[in-house]
């Protein structure tokens, strides 16, 4: 059987003192260190969440600006295409007018030259016919 004597009581007191000393020197600092680490980890997690939210906000802002820039570029491109088409239309109209004027001038010149050639040919035909008649008749007309 177990004997409960004075040595047992001394060992219980000794164990209690050892637990108190270990608690002050070992357990409390270790618990404090673990609590500090836990707090640092939670702080780091919170910072990570905050940074993630900032990054998501900046990405959304970037995508928004990118969409705006794309729409501005598309609008500017459409505007430039319209301007180019208008300019092309103006240039084509001017070229058509110039071509029509040039063609008109050429037609007038051709008509004038044709009339002059007719008159000249008519005169030459008369002279030629007079010459032929004179040769055939053997006398001057």
C-alpha cells in the first residue's frame, strides 16, 4: 500500500513550487510569445486582405480606364473615318468637276477644230473639184 508520510507532503509542496517557478519563467513567456505571433499573423492577414482589396480596386480602376480609352479610341477612329470619307468625297467631287470642266473644254476644242477642219476640207474640196473640172474640160472655169 501507499504510505502517506512527510516525504509525500514535501514532494507535493516541491511540485507546486516547481509549477509556480516554471509558470513564471517558462509557460507565461512562451504563451506571451505565442500570443504575439498569433497577433502578428492576424495583423499580416488583415494587411493582406487590405492589400488584396486595394489591388482589386486598382485592377477594376485600370480596367475601367482601359474600357474608357478603348471607347475613346473607337470614337476618335470613327470620327477620323468620317472625316476621311468626307475629305475623300470632297476630293472626288473636285476631281469630277475638274474632269468635267476639262472634258467640256476638250469637247469644245474638238468641236472647234472639227468645224475648222470641215471648213478647211470644204475649201480644199472646192479647189480640188475646180482643178479636176479644169483638167477634165481642158479649160478654166
